[in-house]
């Protein structure tokens, strides 16, 4: 039987996954839509890859705390730092790709 603490923990994990990953999934869908409409452009691929990395990290972070007892704090900290670095790379890729998209839109509207 599930007691209140277990149920609360389950609800926290589910809400964490939903609240943190749904916007990222939405951005992945938008990036795929952009690539389908415009083609495999540099900026579209950067946005897509960046969001996929961010999504993977968001899911891993929801379950990473389970490893602290098994691995010890030092190993857990190293894994956490590595995962945060991967998230940073994903964010940078997203931002650079988004910048190129904005630049393209601004250049297109100036020509009209």
C-alpha cells in the first residue's frame, strides 16, 4: 500500500517532469516544424539539438537524487556538474540558433 509520503513524492516527480519538460517538448516540436517548413538550416538544427539536450538533462535531473545514496556525494556532485555542463551547451546552442533565426527575420523584413 502507498502511504502519504510515497504518494507525495510520486506527485512531486510527475509534476516536476510535466512542468519542466512540457515547455521543452513544445520547443522541440516547434523546431521540428521550423525545419520541415524551411529545411535543414544551421539555425534550425542548433535550436533542435539544443532543446533535445535540455530535455534530456531535465528528465535526468528529476531522478538524479536517487543516486546520491548509492554513489556517494562526491560522485553525485561530479555527475551533477557534468549534466549541468551538458545543459549549458544545449542552452548556448539554442540561443545561437535563435539569434540566427531572429537575424534572418530582421534581414528579411528590412528588404521589404
